């Protein structure tokens, strides 16, 4: 396809379709799909796509959408779906099932605030709610990042060292409905990049077994431990995938995280998704004024890349986390993970800022204010609420 | 702290029992804890529950590892090592019936308390038959061991809402518990096994057979049994009625016939003349109609091939006096056993009453001759025209190794009808003999037959056939009490014979218009010695009237003439004689029993042959005692579809009343009435329910929920895999004929 | 009558010996007959949370001798859809069969079931209906009959049993039928017929639960026979949701022997009017439908 003008949803729908079609010489692809704002264009695209060996099943609920994916994966097909917000909430039981069943489904989470009360705008809380479900999670900041990461997601998920499902998240409306320039893929390239989907534990007629029945504590313990080990394997597998991607597409997509101006930074800000792009511009501006500011975009959330993050923080002594999400009774969820990462670094001042909850527009001014606040600080305090509703 | 482990099966109330014990101590002010190990709700699966009791608050929530006492609710859970974790001095409290002692093998050195809680619970209707709820009962026995008072444990029951029978059971168990210390040393606990490899979802070899042998859940096991079908039980000849009917149903006529020929050499005869008590007792009558066994026997005789006769192999020779059915039967059975037999018959032809007493329209000559020929084809020498008397018996006792007398009923009952010039009444049997010889005609005559048995019917119908213009049967009771076969009476009436019920003859006199029989009307009174209502003369004047007639035939019954027997002989149980030296004498048939049927006579012959054989060889061929009879309670009628009897053909009354052609023509098939004996026989035979005897219908196998029933050709039936059978009893219920029952383990 | 199943080795029985179902479980008999009806064909079973999946026992062994997928409670028709869709696109013909209890069918899974039926997915859905949530200890479900005592209706259920067959017929699926474990030839014929047609097929089997019904295990088949003969559980088929064929009319058997053998009916032992009214209304409807919309030519 090459250089294209498209919305985030178009990009997602199209990339999923190409990835599904790439499995046409194996078991094919299948998706259960149910619409919810702001994801509807993805499934509309998929419904119109002419698969050579694939079927989009329009079900009656998100819970069933994941059910269809589970069934199709158990039958050995490549599977995918998309949802947001309360759709993800309704799907939760089966999201956990897919995770514990270790089926390599890819789901696009178009991040949207959970409700009621109803709010259609962006907030990472919906996909983060699934952080314990044994799914990998990627957070994308741009249309290109989204397209590239979806392909990476299939490659990593279906790798037998990982064999876990993957959420690929984008900002609702800000990415999903915004038209931008993006370099889209050709089918032959995707065919070359993605090997056929092989699910080693799929249902077999020559050797029948029961999948998912009663399991006692020792098998369960072992199972969870194996999932953790596979999660850890995701990082080296991701690196291999990035290498392969670069060979075919000529560019290297971001890995677990992206750094900018962190080498000699004294203060580092951490954010994800489109907010990280705004942050990028502010860092450029502050650097031009001589401040030693850097930023980290956390792209991979599960597994949480602790080692990589520590390395990226380096010698910086002040770290600010911008969380467009919140766990009531505690704080921002990225902050909680980063605090655990920094448990042996009491000398680093780590401060959480809650910004853009419920979809408020996070402007450069908001970020400047945060940096100014960081500069004044001598100690960290409880998570700071920064009102971005102007 | 006291800790108790309860081992039971799902459904027995183990967890509730833990709560009952805990309640008892709670009411005494203690801290308590009661819980079970939870999995899925499965009746019959082994479960564990725990109780802790302490003076201080209990903070330990782990499962009990070293109990002070172990309760066992189900003795089938007892296994070696079960007591391994029990503290020294602790008790095993076991629900155990008095006669089971496996626990003694496994718990040496331990203190053991036992009570039969299951019996107590079942007697008080707690739970279902397969899963009796024994917890409240056991609470009583446990209380005793723990030192709780009866009041305290009853209070605990009340606290949890248990009333009535539960308290009764607890009380009972408290009283009846038996406490002992087993001799020997306490077994040491085994060292725990090393770490077991845990399976992974990616393993290639997942999905194997389940490891639980669910046979350990069963409290009962299915067993096959063979009851006695009522037809077999009642057959006077001892035929395997069910057996030959089943064989016929499979169109295996040879097998059917050979089964018949085991006990009866006269199937073609009996298939025509037997009153068929088997049909009267057939359980199918409660469903739609009894199976037409007689007709099937006739068909088997017609369609089957007889086995070749054997030659004699023994030295000992036997004499049989009388060639009626009893004599023929005995001779046949003995010849089959290898004895040379000599048959003595007073008449000119063999057969006794078969030939002289049953008219050919009921039993064609050629049919009888054919069966007698087959009997004689065995090593039997027959002498006809040989009237033996008492003095001949001594000779026989020296020339032969055994003698069997079956001379039938030689004496006929007479009736005094007064002095008369009218032609004298004729005895029915003599009349029939003359008819048989073909010399008799009664054209235009009016005949009265006095009597109600088969001879009366035979005489009446024969009179009709030789031209009588009117035939009346006069009987002093009603049709219901007539001893003749019902079909005979029906056919007689169809042929136009008139039945005068409740009439007794008084005198026969001559008159200007010919002989007249004066008759007295009767009423039925209370039963007499025969069990039938006693006929009492009606005293009203109209009750006496006259019947004109040309011939009176008497058919009032017969009795035996024992003058043939040596003096001082005693008939013992109808079977044996005393008082003669030399060869042993046996008697049978009507001569001995007056049973009055061909099949009874045949049965006598079978038994006589066994007696004789046992006396001469020592070998006892009498069958073992009968299994219980399969009553209609054992039959599940709802399994079967109603099916009316296969069609049989009888000659039209108008056609048959003037000739001696066989009246009854057997099975017919097809609307056009073409004879297809086989089709009719098979279809009728398939109506048999096979009461109490497995006929491999496969229903048990089809209904087994576990799929652990297999066909077993070696045992000609089925085998149950008791390793997996849960003892549910569905097979027992599925069997339509009571051939499976649930036995104690 | 020549049952094939028992002669297969235990490993390839659809329901293997050593499974942990209660003695006399109606579901067990249904599974044996399903195995018999399918003959040489090996299905994929899709089983939601219910007694049916506990049957499989603990990983890694399995009480099922065919590939089986355990699904969340409401999801079996959705998961079966996924399997069926992929099978179809790969020319795999093994039948995909949902085996679900009444909880997952009448209640929590009804939306999923309805949608799969509306899409006419190529699935056979068999509900073994024991009229309670059996696996969780016997609470009431939408399938519980009026008057029945359950652990959540200690005085007897007030509402009547949901008519799931009417609901499924309203979806105009190719085939819906009731099955009885007291009527083997009828059962086998219907399963085989279902297998022979495509699209969504719904089969409803009344399944005694001796544990939940408080009945004797050896009476399981007798009870269902009584239920059929008394008219409480009709045997009938609906083709394309429009044409009705009644397989067996009630005879004069009273409802009493059926309810008197189950302690769950103790509240109605002396007053079964509501149950009888339910039966009468049910047959008025069925007779009407079979008269106006008969299935003549099948």
C-alpha cells in the first residue's frame, strides 16, 4: 500500500485483516466482533474485508466475541478482536480465559474511560484493568507505531516461547478517529513476516484431551509459573521480532520502551500513547532552554520491562510519571509499577501525576507545569492530581 | 487442642457431622472450627472433613495433618496406611457392620470403636438406599468415644435443627458402640514420596484415562440371576417352556424341539391336547394375553427335526407295564439313558388313552403314530395284546432289574338310573373306542352325555359326528366348574351341542315316544371336598323335568384298578412300592396320581426314570432345588408393546361337526389364511417375556451410565466391570424381566 | 438391538469409565447414547461450567475420550462457533457439540445461545436439563418446575418452567427436539437426524439428578419415562421452527408416581394442581401447533 492517509481505526482494521489473511495457507483466521465506541470502524472494516480463508463472526456481546476467538484459536486459527471500555469489562471473564488458556489472540484496545457515568474519551484504565489476565500489553503513540506493533504482536504472541495473547492499545478518538499519514503494508510483506499460526495445544482428534477442565493447586501453580516464565521470554522474542521486521520493512519499530534525551537527563518524565508525543515536543523545547530533561515512552506494559526501565533512567534522580489512569485507593497504575521497579533506589525522587483522566486534553502547558512542579520539589508526595479540564 | 479427621463419601453428610461435633463443644463454651475439603458435588466420591476444638481462639486454617481421632463413615474407604497420621492413643471410629472385620487387618495396635450406623440409619429412613445418611447416627458413637454425654450430643443435634429420627439414631449408636484395642504393633507411617512431576498444558501426553477406579464408590454390586419362569415351574412334565419358546422365537425349531424332547416325547400330542397350565400362569396375561404356548409346542414339533435315537448301552433291563403317556414317557427316558426297555400293553395298539380316549378330530391318528414310532425307535421292545395280572408281576421282578406300572384308570364310575327297558347307558370310554374303530353310527338319534370332563366333551362331539340329531351335555354344576378344557367346551358349543348346567340325572325310563331321562335342577351350595361348590337339589316343583333321548352316555370319571399290584403293596408318594422282593417297582401316571392330564403323566415318567436310574446306577439326575419363581412383580410391563396373539385357524363349526377331520389347525399367517406355521410360531414366541431369565436383549448394556457392561459369550450373558461400576442399579431397573439384582458387596 | 459402544476400548468411549459423575446420573446415560448415535464419528465437545465439565475430572487425565473444550459459563455457543467456523473453512467435518446444563442454557447463556441460533451456526447444542444449578449444590434455575424445592426455593418455586423449546423454535432453526433417557430408539433417531442436517440444532434432554432431586439412582430412567407418559415432558420435534411433530402423546399415567419419588416435590405431593395446569396448558399449545403446523413430510 505504501504511504496512506488513514485513521487509527482504519490502520488497525486493515493490519488485522492483512495479518489474518496471511494465515490463509494454514488454518485461516477468525474473529468474534462486537461494536463499541470508539472501536466500531475496526469491525466495520473487518466485516467488509474479503478473506480467502477467514470469518468475522458478529456476535451479540463482547463476552461472546472473546468466546468465538477462544474457540477459533482452540481449532488452530489466527484470531483477533477489538474493544474498549465497558466492552472490555464485559469481556473480562473470557479475557482471563484466553490468557490462562494461552491462546495467542491479538486484541486492539481503543482506550476509553470506563463508566457509567458514560464517557467516551480516552483513558488507559480499561486496558490496564486487564493487567493480571496473562496478556501482553503494548501502548501505541502513533498510527505507525500502531500498525507496526500489531504485526509485532502476532509474531510475539504466536511464538511458542511466549504463546500468550496480546493487547495493543491506542488512544480513543485521539488516535482512532484522527487521520494521519502512515506507511501501510502489502499483503506479501505481511505473508513474509508472519509465519503460519501454529497452536501446539489446539484440539486434536488423534489424541483427545480436555482443555480447561478441573485443575488442582499443584498444576495451577506450575501453570502460573510457566506463564510468568513465558512473559519474561517475551522481551528477547520481541527483539528478534524487531530484527525480522526491520529486514522486511526497512525500519525498526520501537521495542519495550523509547527514550529521548535521557543520557544526561536529571529529570525524566514517563508517559505513554499520544501524551508521550506531546511530552516529546515539550522536552525538545525545555532542552533548547538548557534544561537536562529527558523522557521515556513506556510502550510495553506487560511484561513490565523493569531492567530496561532502570537502564533508561540511568543516573537521573528525578522521575515523574504521567498517568492517564488511576487505581482508587492507591494511585496511577504506571506509577505503581515504576515504584516497584525503583524499590532499590530510594535516592530517586519518584512522583506520580494524574493527568487527562476521562479524556481531558493534555496540552504542552499542562506538561510545562508538571516539569516546573518537579523542579521545585525536594521530596515526593502522594500522587498529584493535575486538573487538565480547562 | 483436639483435632478430628472425618473420612466419608459425598452425600453421607461428613461436613455436617463435623459441624455437629463442633456444635457440641461450642455449647460447652469452647472455641471450635469445622470445615470440609471442597471439590465438586459428587455423591459417592471420597471426602474429608475436619474438626478442631480448643480452649483458646483457633487461628490455624490448614487441613488437619495429625488428628487425635479419625472417623470413618464408610468401611469401603478403609485402606492400609489410613491410620498413619493418627496420634498414638487416638481412636478410629468406624461405621462398620458386625460381620465385617477388614479393619482388624489394617489398624493393628489401634483403639477402634465400631457401630453399624448404616443399619440404624436405614432403619430410620435417613437418606436413599444407595447413599444412607449416617452422620447423625455416627454423632452418637463419636460422642461416646470423646466423653461427651448423650445429652450434650443431642443438644448439638438440636442446635443444628435435627429432630426425630436423627436423635433416635444418635441415641442408638451411643448405646451400641463397641470399643476395643486391636492387638499388635501400630504400623509406622510411610516416608512421603518424592516430588511428582506436574503436567503442563503443552504436554503431548495429556488426556489419558481417569485414574479413579470408581468401583470403590459402590455400596452394592449388580449380579445376574436366573429365576424360574412360572410356566416352567407349573409344567407337569417339567418342560423348559421358556427355553423352547425362546428357541422358536429365533426360528431355531430344531433347538426348540430338542429342548422339548429332553422331558417330553409327545410334543405334537401335548401341542394339541394339553390344558396348558403354563398359559394360565403366564405373566403376560396381566399385560394383554398369555403366550399361546401350546400352539408353539405344536409348531415346534411340526417344524423341528428330531435328533437320532441312541442305542442301549446298559445291561440292566426295565419292564414298563402300560403304554399310555406315563409308560411311553418312562420307556423313552430310560431308553435315552441307555437301558433296554420292554413295554407291555394290554390293548392291540400302543398309546393307552392317547389312542382310546382322545378322538381323532383332536388328535389325528397319524400324529400319534408318528410320535410313538419315534419313541419306539429307541431301544424299546413293545408287546401288545398283553394283559398282565398280579401273578405276572413276580415274573417281571425276576426277569428285569426294575418294573414300572402305569396302567391308568381301568375302572369307570357308574351311575344308577334305575331298572329300565330303555337301552342301557353306555360308558363314555367304551363309546369312544367303538367310534374309533369306525363301526358306530347314531344317525337321527338324540344323545345325552352325563358328565363335565374331557371324556364327556369327547363323547358328545363324537356322537355329533356320527350323526346324532341332537346332543346334550348334562352337568350338575355350572360351566365354570367343568373340568374339561375350556376350548373343548367352547368348540362343542360352537358345533351346536347343548349344555344343560345345574342338572343332575335321576332316572332313565322307557316311554311310548322312546327313552326319557328325568332330570333334577340343581343349585350351587358351599364348597365340597373337591373345593368346588356342592350341587344341591333345587326343591321347587318345576325343577324336575324330562328329557327325551335315544342314548345316554356316562362320563363320570375313572379310578385305578390296583388288583395288578401284589398283595401288601403300598403306594408311597405315588412313586414307589414296598413289599416285593427282587427288582424295585415304581408306579406312575393316572394309575398312581389320578392327575388326569397327559403332561402330568409324562412328568411322572421323567421322575420314574430318574428314580429307577438312581436305584440302578447310583447317579442322581434329579435337578437342584428350583430358583424362586419370577412373579409378575419382577416384570416391567411398561417395557413392552402390546401385541395380540398370532392368528390360529380352526375348522368352521358347520364344516367340522359331521366329520373327524382335525378341528384345530394351528398358526396361520396372512389375510388369505395360507398356512405359515413358522411365521405364526415365531411371532407368537416373540411375545414371551422370558420371565426371570436373561434373553440377551442388551437393555442392561444399553442403559449402563458408565458403559462398563459388556457382552460375554463365555457365560452366555454379560459381565460387569466391578472396577468401575458405581452400583447405581440402573441395569437392574433396565432389565425387563428381573434377571439382575443388586447384591451386597 | 446391538449397542456398539461397549465393545470399544475404554479410552475411546465418549464418556469414559472412571469419570466422577454421581451413580445413576442422567447425563451419563445421555452421553452413552450420544456416543452410540454418533457411531464412528468423533465430535468435539464444548462444555461450559457445569457438572458436565467436572465429569472430565482433574487435569491432565480426562473423563472424555473426545477432544473437549471447557468454556466460561455463558460462552459455550460462542466458543463452539469459533471451532465450527474454523472447521468449516478447513473442511473438517467432525460435529461440534455443545453439552450444557440448564443453567448455561436457560439463564446465563441464553443471549449467547440466541445469537448463535440467529446466525444459524453449524452446531448441535444439547442441553441436559436437571432443572437446577446442579454443580453448585442445587439452586433454582429458569428450568426448575413450579412447586419444586431447591436450595434457594425452600418452600417450592413460585414461577413455572421456562419454555426453552418455544424460544428456540422462535429462532426458526432447522431442528429442535426433546430427548428422553427412557426412550432409547427415539433418542438415537433424533440425534442421528440432527447430525444429518446443517445449521443450528437444539436438543433438550430431561436429566435426572439423584443428588439434587433426592431420588434413587436406579430409578433415573423410570422417572423420565413417567415424566413423558404423564405429559410433563413431551417428546416432540420442531422443524425450521414452524412445523411440529409429536412423537408420543401422554397416556393416562398420573403425575403422582413421578413426583412422589422425588423429595424435591414434597411441597406439591398433596397439591399438584399447578403442575397439572402447566401440563394441560403445554399440551393445549402443542396440540394446537401440531394441528395447524404439522410436520407431515419428514
